[in-house]
C-alpha cells in the first residue's frame, strides 16, 4: 500500500520546536548517570587509596573524580529543575514523568532529579564538614567518622535519585 505524497502546504508547515524541558528530558539522563558513575568510581578509588597510601591531602585524583562526578550530577539536577520550572511557568505540559510542585508550587521538579540534587548538595556540605573535622581532629584513624557516613549516604541518595529518574522515564514510555 503506497502512501499518499505530501502536499506543498504540508511540507511548508513549520514544525514546533521542542520545549526547553523536553530537550532537557532527552539530554539530562546521560550526564546524570555519568556523574553518578564517576562519583561511585571515585569513592571506591578513594577507599582503596586510604588503604594503600594512607591519609593524604584533599587534592588527590580519587577526590577529584569523586567531587567532579557529584558536581556534574548536582548541576544536571539543578538545570532540570530550572528548565521544568520555566516550562511550567509558561504553561507548557510537564515533559518529565513524576514532576511535582515544591515550595508551595513556586518550583516544579521531577522527583528523581529532586532526590539526586539534594543528594549532591548534601554531599558537598558533608565534604565541607569533613574538611572541618580534619582540621579539628586530624586525619581519621578509620573511614567511619560522622562526616564520612554522611558522605556515603549522600552518594547513595544521588544514586537513588538517578534510579528514580530512569524508572520514571521507563514507566512513561
């Protein structure tokens, strides 16, 4: 069965450009996942570094990989929240699955990116607490200190955010 040829009017009709939130929905999962993987690899490398080398300065390669991954994930989450909020304020339909209103409806955010963003933010705050802890008590004898427990939980929270974001998109299809 042959398809009918398109009319000149149909060919001249402009195609609507995808919204900012729709573009973010298509692009955001990749750097979010890359950031999560980098943070996990950096964390694993950092634990092994402490076993093999011992306490060292903050500016080691494992820390660079770890903090870069968390920063990438956090920035992606922030960009998605801003894009989703901007689209909602323009009255466009939600591009992301599982989008919810936060702060009395002033902001709109997909749940996975909200969870991941809070995980990344808390990781950076616990990183500052860890620096302060080391200035007070010196280097840790063990990896189990209050700031390190917070750092580990923050990484896991960021990972959970990525899982929720991917699950919401999979369920959407």
